[in-house]
C-alpha cells in the first residue's frame, strides 16, 4: 500500500513538470520571435521618394504634397490597409515596400482605404 501512495504522490509532480516543460518549449521561442521582430522593425531604413519603386507608385512622404490625380484629401499611409506599422508612429512598414519603413503621413498610388 505504501508503494501505491508514493506512485500517486509523484504522478501530479510529473504531470506538472511536463505541463511546464511543454508550455516553456512553446512560449520561449515565441517571445524570442517577438523581440526579433521588434528589433527588425526598428532597424528598417526609411523609404526614399527617389527609390525606383517609390517613384513608380508616386510615393510622397507628406500625402498633401502628392501631385497624383488619384490622391484624395485625408488619404495617408496611417489609414491605409497596407500599412503594417503602429498607427501612432511616424514611420512603419508597408506591404508594398518590404524591408523599408514609410512615412505614416505619406501616400502612394497603392493606397487602399481601411474598412
């Protein structure tokens, strides 16, 4: 009978250990990815209006300075569905310009109004 008690007393300990181990194995790498993503986002260079892709899409850093007939007052990167940055930040990543940050107050012909 004493043998039975020691087994049941150790079972919850093993379960607890396995639970913690599995959760740690999942959460620790996820935390690392989040930190790496933050570091990558902070390191992105700003898109220059003279960049060939930016020129092709009539990108400007200040939307109201756009000379494109497609531009409508109030359109800007920070209210575009393709903008992936923090809406309150001055610069952020955009799906159209991978590896570059765009001005939140900028605009290009790829603009898609957020719904």
